[in-house]
C-alpha cells in the first residue's frame, strides 16, 4: 500500500536539511510528528469486531489504537481482529482481540528518541498523542525508514 506523503513529511526533510546547514544534528531536531503520514482513527474495547473490520477496510489501515475513556490500552492489528473474529464472530468485542503494546509519545518528541524507545519494546507501536487526543501511529520500521531518508536527503 503506497501512502501519500503529508506536509509534515516534507517539513521533516526541510528541517533536517536546515539543521545540517546550521551544523545541528539533524536527527535530534526532527519531531516525531514529521514522520506521521496520516491521522489516526481509534476504537474502544467494547466495540464489536465487525466495527473494527469496517474501520480497517474503509480507512485502508492495518492497525487501530484501542482507547478507553481517553486512555490508550494498546493497538489492535488486522491479523488480531481476524483471529478474534474466527473465534468469537462479528459480535465479539475488541477486548477479545490481542493488542500490541503502545509507547505513548508527544508530537514534538524527537524522532530519534521515539525510535530508541520503540527498540526497547520490539512489539510496540508509538501512539502520538497531542493534548490528550491520538493524532498518529508509527512503528519502529516506519520511523527508521523515515530517519534514513532524512540522512540521505541532507
């Protein structure tokens, strides 16, 4: 699935180039929000697996953050929903699906620091939260690829 690069992606590249010209460490100056490719939708643990399937297909995403009363519980993947659906049926709830660990970060947190946190928890996904609302998801692989592209651009 090809994702459209957002303005924050281009901003990250610009910041990395400027940081290098000013002799600042480029990766230390790029916020994790620059690596986000799209906004994120969420699901609650009491919603049905059918609801999750509809969101995953309609939004063309492979994972959804599970949020309960403003608190991140984890991230449910397409595979986890499929397994739970096979066992519980469409009326089963999201709480029946296995979730991946979440590392909650601020949008202004340096991308390199977020990558270090994700490497400490290999199965985790970073949930970027701004003023209490989830604004994006990023995996270690996606973040590493983004930072690598910045190094080559600068």
